[in-house]
C-alpha cells in the first residue's frame, strides 16, 4: 500500500470519527494498532466494528466480509 493510500485512509478515518463524535457524542477514536494487530478501524462504539473505506469503485462484498471478520476479533 502506498503512502498516498495510507494518508487517504487515515483522513477518511479521522473524518468519520469526528462525525460520529459530533452526532452520537461517543468517544470514537482511530485504532492506531490496527495495521499491526488487526481489528476495526474505529473504536468507541460498543458492539460495532467500524471499517472505513474511501474508494472510487465500491467492493461491498469484500468490505462486508472484512467487517464481519473484524467484528469477531473484538
């Protein structure tokens, strides 16, 4: 994965975390250990495994499968 892709993903995670904090009042944060240890992209909403994707072409089946796997590891 290129540095540009990592930056794009991190920016998307920060944006969604901010929106969720503002909308829900939840303490949503990025999972900074996610690249090394796995797990969901965002933490702070109990019972939810939040995977953030920014892509020109949606890959819903693959993304859903990833979210389900991450949910099982929480």
